[in-house]
């Protein structure tokens, strides 16, 4: 009986430590900054081909200020050994909440969480990589 209790205790400790190792360094990242005022919205999309975002915030038409929260892992999709979401700045000229042809849109900004390495970063499509070292990432996008 003691042996069985010892095995159960060791198993419980192991499972708890594995579970903690797989949790993100923070549960929410706020990405904030300023962008070009040709964009009206900043949104999270399922992928680069998606036309309808699942989370959207408005960009100030006066100075391009924006802020959007990315909930980790709830706003992310699994791919291989990491989770990600696709953030884009876009125009939505007719304000219908769908990316229509001809509306300005930025390249993909992937927010990535790698559970095994306990890191979160933002990777601009074919561009720079920005480590996310706190729950707020200041990022200015001008293109």
C-alpha cells in the first residue's frame, strides 16, 4: 500500500511539473503602438488567407494609435510544436468586418508561443522577429 501511495505521489508531482512547464509565461499579451491611418482596424485572423477576423480593435483615425489583446493560448491555433495567431492591420473601408478585395492590409504578424521553450515572440511575415518579454509589446508599424 505504501508503494502504491508513493507511486501515486511521484506521478502527481511529475504531472504538475509538466503542466506548469507547458503554461505560457503570461496569459495575455497587449500589443500596442501606432500605425498608418490608412488602416482602420487591427485584427486577429485564423490564417493569412482568412477574410473574417475573430477579434478586432479600432485604430485611431487621428494618430494611428492602437491596442489589441492576445489571449494565450485561447486566441491561438496549434501548428507543429507551437501555437500562433495572425495579427494584421487593415482598412475595412465599408466597415462590414470582412476583408474585401482592394482594402489595404498589412502583411501577417504572427504571435507565436513555443511551450517547450517557454518563449513568446512576434514574427513579421518574411521580416523581423520581436521577443515578447512582458505582457505588453510596444510595436509601431509604418508601411
